[in-house]
C-alpha cells in the first residue's frame, strides 16, 4: 500500500493542479476540498465565479464547476 496519493484538481473539467497527499488524508472529503481551494493555482480560477458543484472521487479527483 502506498503512503502517498496523487489527486488531480480540475476546474470546469480542465486540469489545474495535482496534489500529493497522505493516503489516509485522501479519503476525507472536507480536508481534500479545503486543500484544493487553498492552493494558489486553483484559487485564481475559483475567484472568477461562484462554485456551483464540487465533484469528489476518493483517491483520484476533485472537480469544481464554476
């Protein structure tokens, strides 16, 4: 079992960032969403509008629909 997991962060379906986090932390939706929103490269895409939907796939993907 790997200790680290790479999670893809997308905004409107387009790749914006990849985060590498601990495997145990990757299953907690609120923590992963908070990390993704606080990342500067992702935040600049989120500030342009209101988040309509947050899609979370454990250990794989976070997608924000703006």
